[in-house]
């Protein structure tokens, strides 16, 4: 690795499964910029979301802490201002820190260590999306997923999400240019977070036309009979109203075509960011990480969206490229919990000092894996505590095995080596009883599932109470309000025109 402290660029997509990228083996999707990044960097082939839902995944990533530890249960759980994040630690270490795009912060603190935030968020910062495990069969029709995204998939030149990501990309490119022109000598960290390819499945014609519609592949595993579904999959069908309409093969193909088009759109922005680093002569001292918060089932098993620990929803990309990092593929299991310690080690932050201060991460740095070290015993732990669940859903991924435990459901055990589509639940087979018992003992040693369920329900009740009160009378928003001081932009008469023109020219 370089002896200079590198700049750190973290680029995120939303709801992007690793399996839908060409560098991970997809035969149809086109993402040349990400392929180039993977070709010159390290691609992690077994990277997981610790909680396959937007906000909890991101809070775990930023804090390096398990969701159950910090109360980050769902998309309306407050991310407490007292929780240190990688942005806090990098800032303490002398980095500039900036966020452009989505991070789904919930609560009054909308910075969480970022010195600057360039855009508002696309999703609300309040408690309005709080689930209700007291009414497990109920649906909040005004915000729960339904199948409109699939039924109406296709071409759109403008959408809510395109408006947002167009702004995120524009501001991120300009920020990189500003960093190159700045007199601030501190190294910088910039997080750029897009909301695509998250549903609804709609994309501009120019991206749609990059694909032959007839070549769009259908799910490897089609809809499973109801009696073959695990209980949580049945609940997900209810929570997203998947059985309220009939989904045809044409609907599925349209949705996947739009999703692939959205991946191409994100890839173009990745290409623009990388080109800007080159043009600004910063690429040789910038480490780039590309990842996502969770995946998308995209019709596999007849399921859509996320909120489960099947591979489509939980396995995500991670590509790391930069100075001193040799191209490689890594098979070891890693997760979003490992992002914070990885960023901090890249920045030269002393992990031992953090541990002595009581802010050690639950994840571990992946930097040794970048250098060629191997650790086949690495384990990923996952927690799903959001809508669709009725009790904590807990996951252990180690070696070839994935174990899923929930107090309300029978256990699930899959051998991903021989059964990559997770169709054979080994937990039902007597030959695997000892393995199941050992893994269940590990679950109960790491968590107290019944106590955790009560904590989640208590949090949900409290947040629903607060939300109901704050909707009465005058409303004060927690949503981030970007501020632009036009008096300091471009040319103003308290400035010297010659200085303005020379300082803004690059190179």
C-alpha cells in the first residue's frame, strides 16, 4: 500500500445484487465501468448485507456495529447521534468528509460525522415507516411494497428516482473537481450513494435500448408452490401483496429489462466519477470502494425486492481498487460490517485505539485480504428485524453453509457449494441434526432472540407514539435541507475576477 494517506471514494448502489453484474458472471447485464474497476482491483465474491433492508444495512455499514446492538431495526429506526461512524473517525484522523446521495438517516442528526452533505435524502427521516409486529398480518398500504413496480415496469424518461440520481451524480462530479481545486491539503473521503437500481423498475430509453428485450433472462428458479415456501417467504408474499395480482412472464421480463437498464445507468455514473478522478489527477492516490446496501430477488422463487437472507437479497458486490492494490478475486466471506474497519485501516487509523475507547467494530478489516491473506473461517452474521418478520430472523454464513434461525419458524440450512439456488433445506434431514444443533447454540450464544423480539416491539410502539404526536399541529421536518450560498458562487463584486477565473480552472 502507498505510504501516503489515500483519498477514499465510496460509491454505493441501492438494491443491487452481486449476481446482476457482468464481473460476477451475469451474461446479459452491461456495466463496463464496473468491469474495468474489477479488472484492476479486488473483487469480493462473497460479500453480504448484514440486514437486507435500506436503512439498517447502511447504519451497520457506517457504524461497523450490529443492528441489534445500536437499535437500527428497520427503515424508521433512529440512527442515534451518539454512535460513532466511519465519517466521525475519518474526520478525527484529519480527513475531509462529504456525502452525496442516499444514506436513509432517520432522526434529527442528518450528518453523522460528514462535514458536508450535498443533497437531501430521497426517503423520509421521520418515524412514519415504523413496522408493527403487534399486527403481523396487517399492511401499511401507503408505504409497503406492492407489485405496481412489476406491473408498470418499462421506459420512463423522468422519474422521482432519476431526478434524484441525476442530482447526486452531478454534485458528486462537481465535488471531485472542487476537491482538486481546493487549497485544503487534508485527504478526503467522499461517499456517493445512488438510489438505482432500486424499484420501481423504470429507466430511460437510451439505457433500455442497450439490451435486446428477447435476450433478457428469466429467473433461474421460478415461483415455488405455496406449500414449498418457508414461512417467511409466505409472509413476504403478503407484506408486498405479491398474490394480489397475476404476474406474467412478460411482466417479469419487463421488470428485469428495466432493472438491467438501471444498472447500466449507475455504471455510467461510476464511469463519470472515475473519469473525473483521472482528469483531476487524483486517481493515483484514491482508493475506490463500490458496494450496495442489499440485493433484489427480481422474481427468483417468485419473490421480489429484499427483506430475506436468500442470496438474491443478501449477497452484494464489493470491489476495491486503488494505489498498491493488485488485481485479485477473494472468496472469503465479508459483509457491510467490515466496511468501516476497512476504510479506517486504509486511512491509517489505529484500530487498537478505537477498541480502547470502547468503539470497536463488530466487523473486521478486509485490508489483509486485499494484500493476499486468506482466512477461510471468516463468518458473516445477519439480522432481519423489519416488516414481514414477526420475530428476529438471524443468519450465519460460514464456509459452504448458510443457517437461518427464527423463533417463529423452522430452521433453514443450505449448502451453497452443492445447492447455490437454496432449494434443499438440510435442516429437515436427520443427517444434519448435529450441525443444526451446533449452529442454533451459536445463535443463542450470540443473541437472545426472545429478548430481542421484545426490544424491537417496544421500539416500534414508542416510535409509533412519537410519530402520531409529531403529525399533530405544526410539523417540523428532520429531513436534510441542503444550503447554497449564491452570494459566494461564480463571480461577485467582492471578489477579484482574475482570482476567480484562475482558481476555478482545472487543470
